[in-house]
């Protein structure tokens, strides 16, 4: 429940409670197959707080837990772009697009996330030249 509460809070732009739920989920069940959800929530919450380097680290951690999840390399690249390190994120873009060739920026406006958070993701994705 904490994993999914963390995701709901991160999508809604409630970073502090997203971090609380994600940390509690990882504390209670660190080897849970759903642990990647906590890293996704923490990365999204960090983007919401303009902590782009931290977000990139959370997305990298999530990718280590679930290397087949396409959002982790793409979101990591977006976080790096927002941190002013777009070139460093290019290999992650390539990996993400290998996993999800149909990825489009419009997902952020269709994803149901807080509009301010979505705009940050869109801005970073555009810096990387991802398809609209």
C-alpha cells in the first residue's frame, strides 16, 4: 500500500508525503518485487521539488531494480536534461527508446500527473528532442 500511496502522492505533486510513503515501503519490504515503484515515486517527487540530480539518482536506482521498465532510463535522461546535463542523458534515451519505441512526450499530459510536474517532464523531454 505504501508503494502505491507514494506513486499517487508523487503524481499529485505532494512530494513530502510521496517520500514518506516510499521510504516506509522500502523500510518494510526492501526486496519486494514492487520496490521499483518507490524509486519511481521518489524520482518524480524530486523532479517536483526541482532536485533534478536527486531525481536522476532515484530513477537509476529504480532501473537497477527493474531494468526492463522503460520509464526509468527515459525519466533519468529527462532529470539529467533538467539539471543541464542533457548530453549525459543521451545513452539513457537510447536505452529507453529500445524498451519503448513508441514513447511520446504527450504521455505526460495524458498520464494524470499534476500539471506543474507534467510541464517539467515535458520541458526536459523537449530538451532531449523526444517525439511529441
